[in-house]
């Protein structure tokens, strides 16, 4: 019982930060993302076998099998086993091009690849909606990686999470010129993991309720801008939402600070670049690495802006990804 899949990260335009249900990973608001191409993919093989006495997780040759490291992987495997009606343990072996816990949505690609590979291994015929829910049980943002292009994770209203899953706003062919430029500032694991940070923000930030209040309007602006290919409106809303999320992080107690001096330089440089009209929009997930959204004709100009900033180690330009896929060359 073995399956292998490749999935890619997604970067949120409207951010997911905070849950209304910790166990089921149900978000406090809808969020919207752009699926990246396979330059930052994760390939994962899942094998269920009686020879395994406990679940194992290996990423890039390193063992991540202790309970703390499997806090995302194991609940998803348990959920899939429940669907399949088995309790056989699994070994997961992944090769990832995304820095682990570096704020570049590595868990999204990893848990999406694991979910699809596990479903294949157990011969489960799951719809995109079902796969999205399985992904969500491992990592919230992973539920958006089940589609290519532009994706919305609907928070849902049901207590059991049955209506909290991703839908596709527009596929990878809708806006072929759209690009995401990723600047690698830091590859080290962050001190405060996203899951712990979100919980603290929900519990302690006095600004957070205001964020939840504004999210439906922000999501509506971004959704309409995507469908109309309205770049300036989309980019302004994206930058404002990134700023808003990091503001509630800073308002958390004790404060959570993911941005560093390089991140701030990028923010200032992009605003300078946009002085005569918005052509680029920055966004930061839970880490210092900036992602810059734009269209193809502005890519070289933006790369030149980024190259002038010290400590940027690498620049990756991603087109729209197509979503996850099954492959036959197993890692086990």
C-alpha cells in the first residue's frame, strides 16, 4: 500500500491567521491564495504496512518522527486511516525544495502531497473537496494547494468542518502573466511556529477582532480583482492585508515579530517602485522572506530592485502552479 505525489506551496493574498477550532483547523475567516509552480515542490511517498510499529516521517533524509515533529502529519494520517477503516502505521518519506518552517508555506506543499499520496496508497477515491478537507486536518494552508491558480479557503459555518474547504476562484490559465517573486532572506527555522503564534494572537491581541471584522470585505475586493485582472487593486489589498496580519502579530503578547530589517527594506523599496502607480505588491507569511506579486513585464525591474538589497540570498520567479499530481517513482 504505497503512493507518491507532488504538491506545491501556495502564497496567501488574503492571509489565514487564527482558528475558530484548533483540533479541526477551522479558520476565523476566508482566505485567498496563489498556487506556485514546481520550483518549490514537495514530493512525498506514503507506505502503509504492518512492518511499521509506529508512524515515521522523513524529510530530506532527516528523521522527524518524534511526537512534537509529527503534530501536523499524524492527525492527517489518523484521519485518512479512519476514512479507510484501517489502523496500519505508515512511513512518509518526503523530498522538499521548501525550507522547513521558514515561512514559505512548506507545510502546505508537504501535507498536500502526503494527503494525496496516502489516498492513492489506500485506493481511496476522493473528490477535490474531500482531499481539501483531508489536507486541512494536517495544515490549514495545505487545503488550498489542492487547486492550481487562485484559490479561496471558505471558513464554513458547520461545527464539524464539513463546509470548510478550498474552492478554485480561477485556474492557472486565467491570468498567465501573473507572477510571484520569492526572495530568500532566511532559511533557518523560525522561533515561533505558525500554529503556536496564531493561538497566541487569537488569545491576546486586542486588534485581532477588528481584523476578523474587515476580512470579508478584503476577500471580496481580492476575489473581484482576480476575476477582472485588476492588478493595482489586487496588489494594494494584498499589501494592506499582509501589513494588517503582521500588526496583529506585533499586538500579540508577548509580541511575535517575523519581519527583520531586510523585510522592512523590501517594503520600503516596493513602495518606492510603486511611486508612479502600483505594479508590485509585497506579502509576508510567518517569516522574513518576502513574496512580491506582479505581472511578467515588471519582473526584471523588480528583480533589479531586490538585487540591490543586501542579505537576499536567492530570487525565485514562479508562474501559476497546476495543483498536486500522482507520480509513480516512489521514495520508498
